[in-house]
C-alpha cells in the first residue's frame, strides 16, 4: 500500500484519539450529552425498531423478490408516465404514515428495483411528510392555516424535488432508461391482484401496529387506536392465509407460529412480545422453505445489514448534539429557541437546517413546535421546520447516502432545506 492510501485511516485514528484524550468529562453538559445519546438510542430501539423498521425491512425484501422490475419501471421507472409516477409517489405518505427512518427500507427497495431517481426521491420525501394524522394534528393544535400550508407544501415539495432531482441527474436517468428498455420481460409467477393483497396486508400491519395515540379521546382516530391490536391481528391472519395459499409456506408451521403468538398476546400485557415471536417464527419458516420464501428473507436481511448500523449511529450522534425532545445535548435548546424568532431569512434557514438534522418520531414535531411557538418562534420558521424536519434527519441522511451516493444525497438535502426556507419566508410574510 502507498503512503497516500494510509493517510486517511491515520488521520481518522489520530482525530478519534485527540477527541477522547481532550474530552472534558466531568462537565455537566458533556456528561449529559453522552447520556442523552444513549437514552435517545434506547428510546428509538424500544419505540421504532420492532413495530416500524422490521415490518419495513420485510416489505422492502418482498419488493426485491416478488415485485417484477417491469412493474416498478412501468409505474415508477425513469421512463414511466410522469403524472402517474409522481402522483403515486407524492401521496404515499397518506397511506404509510411512517417516520423519516421507517421509509428508508421501502425507498431502498423500490430504488434498487429500477425506480427512477425523481419518483424515488418524491416517495422518499412524501413517505414521512404527507402524513394525514400529523397534518390533522398540526391544524388542530397549531392552527388551521399552518395545517393547510403543511399539507399543500408537503405534496408540492415531493413532486418539485423529484422533478428537480431528475433534471439535475438526467444523464444518469437517460442511461437507466436505455438499460431498462433493453431488459427482457420477466415471467410472472402469480396474478397482480395476489401481489396487491400480499403487500396491502403487510402495509396494513405496519400502519396499524404503529398507530399513534391521538390527542382526543373520541372520534375515528381514537376508535382505531383502541382497536389497533385487534385490527393488526385480523390483518395478520389474512397475511398468514396469503402465505399459505399463494407462497407455498407449510400450513402446520404457520399454525404453530400463530398459536404461540396468540397465546403470548393473550397472557402477556406487552404487545411487542408476540410481535417478536411472530417475526422469529416467520424468519424460521422462510429460512426453511426453499425458493422465493428463502430469497425473501435473504433480501430482508440484506436491507437490515445495510441500514440498521447507520440508523443507530445517526441516532446516537443526533442524541448527543440535540438530546431528546424536552432535553438538551451539546447544543443548548435556548440557542435553537432564540434563533427562530421572527420571520427573517436567517430564522427560516436555521429552522430548516435544525429540522433537517433533528430526529422527529411521527407526530412528535407538533408538541415540540407548540412549545417553540409559545417561546416566540415565528410562524414562517415553524412551517419551515414542519416541511424539513419530519422528512429528514441525521440518521436518515446517512442511509440515503449509502443507497444513492454522496452527490445525490447532498442535492436532495439541499433542495429540502432551500425549499423549506423559501416556503417559511413566504408564509411568514402573509401570516
């Protein structure tokens, strides 16, 4: 190896050594920042990995195995009808209601299957941003005009960002179109409607298992929340039936897993335990079934290996810098509050950048903004944070980079920040 090749690892080792050598342990802010990093990561592991990420990994693995490249290219490919592809991608969040991290395996799945950069990034933004429940909560808590602005901005953003990404990288997209045109039509092993039922049941499990508790105790959202595990169980039974009838998984194995999972759900108060048992059981069944089921598990594990380490590293860093909601990391929360007052360009830009790097679980951005607005945050910066925050985070950026490269990631993040800033300035001028 040459000296040039060894310089980079040497500099990294020296930098890590210097950082730890001179870290002022004993300082309350430094010690608390490390604790906040661990606490946020623990909270993330408890609240998001089992019920959000694992189902998303299985869906992404299924996309890679059971969805033909021809289908992806027809509706989301670089050469697909733009009205259809961007229309489908921009409203996806209304169905999925996922956070900026849960959408990543799904994005990686469709992108690796040949989806065009424009529709894929529109889906990436819209997945967490176009969240019907979050938009309704925004309108009720923060004001109707802010809720409407968030809804319109999120849909428009996803389409505009996707189109700009396509234009900037149009040469690569043209090469992708030419390569896809030369691909032979794959054989279809089952009718489209069967695949639709299969994916719809998995998406329903993801949606209802993670259904958040609404602020009101009455109404449709509260009724769904109170029955979320019953609905999830019914959808899971449909999913199990699909696996037996159309994917040739053995009935007795499915029954054993179902009985064990149901028993755990009846006798244990923690819903995560039966969910874990179901995941382990499904993994064992697919691992012992040759063909498509085993390939499905293999693709699921591939996505998990690629994404999980980056997510946890990103959550650790985000927790260290900014802490959990209501707590402080290295960056004092007073700095954030003091920097987003009024409606200046600087305040909107700061809100966009801060929102882009912070990690917001689904719906948590609303109470955080309620507190900031009470402390003098302008309505323009509030909208800027709402448009940049839920769709991006530091963990999210690390994974996006591993999927589509540094250059595309930088452009995507910059577009979100710039558009959120412009939207905030414009909105603040009128309200």
